[in-house]
C-alpha cells in the first residue's frame, strides 16, 4: 500500500487529475497515454505524461506488463474503468479499500417480470411487469446519468431482462456509449436467433443460472419443468454465436456437494467462467434460510473453487468476499489473486508480497463502493441482495446519491464494521448483504465467516428453536 501511496498520492499527480473536469475527458487522456488517441492541447499532453510515469512505476512495482495494459486500453470499457480509478484517487487519495467517484459496475434489475419462479429469488420476480417500471425514455435517461458519472459496466438482470420489450433498445444504446454490457439470465429464452441478436446488440457476456447438474433438481428449484434443458440449450446457442458465457450457481446445502459435477458440466459446455453465488436470505430466499451453508462448509467450497481456478482451465469466481482471503492465503501455490467477484490477477512469484496491498486496494465486498444496483423503477440499492433504498436515479440524481447517501458512506468505512479488528477487513469486509439479512445492520458481522463460528451457532440455535 505504501508503494501505491508513493506513486499515486503525490500532490502533483492528484492536482493534475483534479484538473480534468469530467470522466469522459479523463477517458480520452487515458487513450492518449495508451497511444490510441491524440492529445487535444497542452493540458492533455502534460497529464498523459504524468500518467505514463505513474503507470511505468506501477508496472515495475507490481509486475504487470505495461504494453499489455496499453493493449487492453484499446477497449473503451477499460479506459472507463481506469479513468474511474484515477478520478477516485484524485478525489479521495489512496484509501483502503479504494473509494471511487462512480461504481465500476451497475447491476440493473431491468424488470420484475420473469418466466420462472425460483425459490431463492432476491427480487421476488413474477409473471408480470411491475406497474411502476420505467418508460423507455426514463431508461435512456438512466443511461445518460451513468455515462456522465463514469460507470464502466452494466449488467442487465431482473427478473428476466430478455422478456422486456425495451431491453434491446437500451442495451444497444449502452454498448454504443462504450459500456461493457452483460446479461444475467435464466437462459431459457436464448434461441439461436436471440443469441445472434445479443451479439449484434453489443452484449459481450451472458451469465446463465444453473443450480444443479441434475435437471430434475434444477427444475424443482427454479419452479418450471424443462427449465434445465432450455437453459443448457441457451448456453450452447450463446457459445455458437461467440459470446462469452458464465454459469452462475447459487451454492446451498442442497447442491454444494455437486460442485465437481457442475465444474465438469461447465467444461463440457465450453463455458468461460463458473461463478458460485453466495446464498443471501433475502426476497424469497428468506423462506429457505435453513439451506444456508455453515462457515466451515463455505470455507471448504471456496478452497475447492480456488483449486479449480489455479488449474487454469477456466475462470472460477465466488461472490463471497472471503474468496479474496482464500486466494491470498494460497497465492504462493497458484499465483492468482481474486480481490473481487469479477476479476482475477496473476501475480508473478517475485511480486507475491504485493498481493496483500492489491487486495486491500480492491477490497472484497463491493456493495456501495465499486458496485451498486438500480431497480426496475429507478431506485438505487447498494447491492441487489441488500434491499435498502438509498435514492432514485430520476428523482435524486445518480451522482448526488453516490456522493451523499449516509448508508453508502457507512458501507465504505471498514474501520467501523463489527469486524474492524480483523486483519483482513480491507481485503474481505464480509458480505454486507448477509450481515443485513441476519442482523438488520449493514455494519454487523457476516455470520458466514470462519472467524464468526460462535455467531453462526447462535443463529442456528435460534432458527431451530423457532421451527
């Protein structure tokens, strides 16, 4: 962390970054640094020069190839992401974990409508759209505000986003604006024609929910016969059209022993990623709270996932922030750090000591810090699994909420969490949605952590006593 402070926290560097008025302008300067855009005046030349010096020092300190970074910056999404980090450093300095001027990613629960009836649905989705869903013009205004803020990625979710008539127009416009576009879907509606249209629209990643390698078990959990078969066919169709595909599995006591079979299924389908979602007892998930994993069961799951990640056959992630701790503890064996649920970093042996600093910088649970959700009606939540309304995009303005809401400030301050004494608080921070689900407080402990076994045992006794 001291190295990051020295490189990016200098008065000159932060002063220069603050001279850039908007995220869009900084995205352009990042492109100048990468050698793919031209500077528009002496200020941009000067700032791009300072950026080049800082990036060269970072490459030397943390062992990444600067030329590879410049190659990645040809993608508008990557320029948005880097500009976001730089503006965060300019405004807040280097923090643990890093505060940003806008979230990296928005999960947009585009509609309440869904063609399935999943037992654990956090959104309480149903067969019909909600009466207060945004109009097309309102959805495009949300996009405008997210672009203005400097958000880099949008994941369309729901409900089932593919049932909504406005999805195609909004997704196409978002892709044209340079956002990284992904879709979280049950996959049952992805025919070959739909997959082709997704590709043409600019969608780059499709995440399909599969909860068991066994069709009957999956269908029972999802509430609809033949859902498994249709979802698998949807994955095959997406792959045939060249889309990146992930399989999302909500891990519970009902299916955690099936993870090896799920890994095999994912490989057979040529999936690019398997992501194990942390079960959070919210929405309809409250009705199956007894299916939650114990801390030791979750730790075993995360250790297995990391072994599969280091095998290198595909990306393997988890939304459990403790995954960052597991990767850090085993980084000398696999050389891979998973500081968030959507990224892995390969760390060369000679730079393993820098892994802790990178983990603290990127920081585990991203709720309200590097990520938030927008609901079907424009309401803003810190996380899709954390049902606290902190504002509304159209009524309050996205950036106004991001900068000024007290709940979001609380989520970004790990030193006031119940786990503030933990040495891994900046790397992990516990799942804030689980803390809220169990205790009604975003700063409460996460009972899924192995350091909180006593709390888990108390909760288990309470649940058993209430039955």
